[in-house]
C-alpha cells in the first residue's frame, strides 16, 4: 500500500513560470517530509524538507507547503529554470516512532521548457 | 570528501548467475539501505541495516541478499532467484535519527540481464 503518493507522473512548465509539484500521504504518524531531485542515471539529491510543526519552509527558489489536515504537501519552484528539469520525489518519515525509514512517492518528472 | 560510492556503474549478468553490487560510505552513517528503481515505480526498498551485523527485509527482498560486516559497507547480491533483476539499483545511508537531510544516495548501478 503506497503511503506517499504523487499522482502526477509528469509536469511541463515554461521557463520563468511557477512549477507546483504535489504529494499526498496517508499515514498520520508522518512528521517529517523531504523532497529529492533526481537526474537520469544518478542518485537522488536532497532538495528541501519540512517538519510537521511548520506549514511552510523556503529556500531560495524552492518552497514547500504542508497542509496536515489534508495530508498534503506541495513543492513550489519559482521561477522555473531549464536546469530544474528532473524527477522529483516526495518522501516522508515518522521520526517520533524512532524509525529511520523514509517512504517515497513514485516521482513527478518536471520538464521546464526554455 | 565524504560520500557514498556504488560500483560498478553498469553491470551485465547472464541469466542464472549471482552478482554482487558494492556500496561503501565514509560518512560514518549507522544506517544503510538498498532501493530498486523501475520506470514508473519510484523507489522500492529491498533491504536496510540500522547497525553492523543486523539487517531487515524491505518490501521486495525476494531474490536478494545482503551483509553488513562493516559499518562502511553494505553489499547487495542479486541471486538467480530474482526473476526480473534488470533495474537501476540505489544505495543510501543516513545517521541514526536521519538528520536534517534524510538519506544520502550513491550514484547507482544499472544492472542488465543478458
């Protein structure tokens, strides 16, 4: 059973516009969320994270929003650049259970069109 | 320069053969993980290890085996019992409690059965 879901397999956005990537989760014990970026034939790299005590975290062009009541988070990239073209994975963890495991979504392939 | 190294980058295996994928980290991380990525399936957990000499099955452990004799090393053996081994394999590590950045991933090994 997929506990973290990314329902959009792909997204295309014009350069300079906003990219919004969405992620939903089902486990109410999840309290830490991360976004990873992955280029082909490479490992994912950490992009940004958010704890459940916050509803927003911003780092440069990247902002993550968390809506705990809806069990939904989103990653906003603005302005989008061609180098942002990659697969983005949402991940979640229940850190207060002591578990170290991350649960990943299936990824969204973002294409930024020059 | 700390990191996690997977080798080889590309690996070809004949049907019926076992093959071992290497994963080494010098980050002093306690936990290590193996994931498999197939097109459209995201990252699926094969095995993980929280400490030396201990490891646990993930979601798709059948046909795989691991060992954790040293903190730095977590090799994955793909056995002949794995029915569909062609995939991109990712190794990751994390400190206990995961830290702020979740997992650090290697650059992956692409295994092809010929």
